[in-house]
């Protein structure tokens, strides 16, 4: 239903970014997962607005009604997000990212540590630290392939480009975690998720002020266990 509601857009570096902008109060920015859109946050946006928050939830490039550019470098994605916030004259904000959005959120928070007040990373997929590119589990690849076939709301070229980047060692991403100043909550989806808890323990261990919790809901914690996710996230943001 929310997908039919027209979204405002901004031109950021030649890329059109559509976004949801609701509520009033301290700003919370929400970044969705691969093959998703801002619509995935609809229920949580309602909770945030009721708690007295202003919410900005962009469609990342290649998704929803944002530009399908063919260029899906993760650094470009995080620059889009910063560009939207600059255009809206938002200097400081809380930041929540799920999966791909969590990876981008960590990248942004490490590069712009003065702007992020609090950070929530929901089951983000960390890249390898070193060695040859990591091969994903067969089930993950199949799931993403099915999403590409069944969903119309994103550019299918996003999947191979993003997976290639997430499989390759990226010491710069890991080094950037140490630059994050914001208190950080890392949420694992537990044993039902394809992201191993041990890798998220490594992520939390690299961020100076981070804690890790597990909600055994699988990869899509905020969708599968919305009330539990809401309570944990709102408590942390408060």
C-alpha cells in the first residue's frame, strides 16, 4: 500500500534519490537491505514517529524510485545518503541500517563520525578481512536470485555488483569501524541468519563503543520480530 504513495525526490550528484520524510523531532535515518526499499520500514517508521522522532528513509540507488544508475559501488551509495542529508540541512542524526544498509551505515559513520549520534546495525554482512574473495552460501545466492526474479522494485544489476564487493577483502571498511564515535548497537539475527554471529562479534569488537545483542529471528529482524526490534531500538536511541 505504501508503495503507491508518491515520494519526494532530490537530485544528488546527478542521481535522483526518492525518500520518505515523516514526523518531527530528532532525526533518525533508515537504510534498507539489498532488493528492498524504504517501504520495508513502514511499521517501524510509525513507531518512531509516535516516539517523537523525525524519520528519513531513502530508496538507495538502484532500488524503488531512486535512479537505476548501473553504478552500485557502496561508496557511491553512502555518498548519496550524505547528499540527501546535506540537501535537507540535517547535520546530526541517528542512523539505522539493515543488511546492505547496515554495511553502508557503518561505512558512513566511520567517514562522518561527527554527524552520527547513535548507530544501529541490523545483521550487516561484513566483508572478509583478508585472503581470497569469500564464496557465499548457496542458499544466500539462491535467495537473492529469486528476489531478482520476483521483485520489480530494484535493478537486477545491483545484486552481482554488491555481492562482488561484499565477498572481497576490504581492510578499509574494517579500519573505518575504529573511527566510529557513536554509541553503537549491533543486532544479530542469530542462528537462523546467514550472517554468522561470530563475524558480528568481530564487528562490535572493532567499534569503540559498541554492544552486540542477538534476536533469534533470522536475517530480517525488524520484519520477523517487529515488536522486539522496536523495543530494543527505541530503548537504545533514547
